[in-house]
C-alpha cells in the first residue's frame, strides 16, 4: 500500500517500512507522529485530501545533513568573494502503517 502525505510544504510518496527524511519536526526520538494530510492512498486520490486516511510514523532521529558550501563571487570593479556553509536540519522517520 502506498500513500502520499504532506509535511513541511513537501509531498512524500511512501509505503510501509520506508525510511523518510523530512523537514525537522519538534518531536523526540522513538515518538510516533501521525500525518492526517494524505493526498493519495493506494490509488485513491482525495479532493484535496483522502477523508480518514492517516500515515503513522516513528521518529528514528533528529539531525543535520552534510555541510554544503555556498560560494558567491562578483567580478567587476570591486571584487567580492564570500564563502558560507549550511547544514539542513532533518527528522528521519520510519513508516509504521498506512490507515485508509
């Protein structure tokens, strides 16, 4: 059974026992999170959501992704260089069950 749910302004296609990295949620490890905003369950598309559908997930960990470097450079009369780093926070979830 597959489902599409929304969290953090993004849509995720999952099935049971999948691991998903989503935008950071304010939850602790080993807590259960239930997503009620489900757009599709097993081929049934909602308008805009499927009534009564839920995706139940367990939080594995909260963390930060690998660092990426952002480099900006402007070359005209005044030379400007700037290097920044960014680590995106995430929450790793495991889908336990999909309720239709």
